[in-house]
């Protein structure tokens, strides 16, 4: 039987999902030029918004789903949550709480800010900033949506951006990267050969945490 989050077209289906699950927006990311991805409202291009869900009566029923901008706005209106910043490696990456992005003509949840809009970037621990950036970059480059340990990290940052993550989260990220047998730096370098306008990134804090345990950030 198909999971409810596999098809969320229409207001009734969205309301049903939100009634049965605790749903939280955790990220909004661009797709690389020319890429598409399947969302629960159909095939997506340009960008998608990622939601975490957890069944209110069955905690084991947990995961993520992604939707396009208009579908996300409908979910956010039901949930009374706000649209996060768009994370786009061709432009800029902002983490939750660094202030509003470019304003668009909208109502309510379409405003490009989030519930932490009053929080400054300086008040967010560097480990949170770097992991949020690195994890989202990884999924942009892989053209996938966050799952398992990495969805949990993004959810923690979204819910408590000013509380420093435990260093074990760095190693959870490294374990995921290791399965791909390619470093994040290699992934970025490969993408830049096709998209030279893409920004360059470094992650000194999480690299230093890894090196304390004789590991180089993959």
C-alpha cells in the first residue's frame, strides 16, 4: 500500500497528512540546472521544499517528503509554519534564523523567512551552520532528499538553531559520505566543472572535529 506522503495532491490529502502526522519543514533547496526530482505533488524542477513527518500514534512511521513551491505554501498554511530560505549553491546559502531572504509577493507562509527570523547568524553555533550547509549541499549534488540520520540533524537545527549540535553528528554525516566513496570536496569540484558559477565552500569546524579523531572530512 502506498504511503500517504507519496501523493499529496489536493488540499484534502494535505490536511489528512497533517492530521495524522507531526509535520515540520526542514529545508528548501534548489535543484541543479537541468535536474528534476519526483515530489509528492508531481515532478519538480528548479527547487523543492523538504518536510519531516512522524506518525502521531506510531513513532516508527517517520521520514521526509518533498514538494514544489506552491504545494509547500499550501502545507505551510495548514501547519502555520513559514517558508524557509531557498538554499541555492549558485547564489547563497543561509541557515535558519539568519534573517529574511529576498521578499516576494506573498501571503503568510510564502514570506521568505522562518520562525527564527529574529535570530542572527552570529548566535547560531558554527557546527550547526557548517553541518546545515554541508548536508544540504550533499543532497543538492546527489539530487535526493534527506533521510535517516541526516534528516534528524536538519530537524534538530531547524527546531533549535542556537543550541550547538553534539559532535557525534559530524561522524554521522561522515558515515553517509563514506558510503559514496567520494569526498564532498570532490563532489563540489565535479559540479563546478559543469557549473563554474557555483560557489566554493569550506568546513573548517567540522573538519577540525573529524581530525581530532584522526579522520579527514570525506
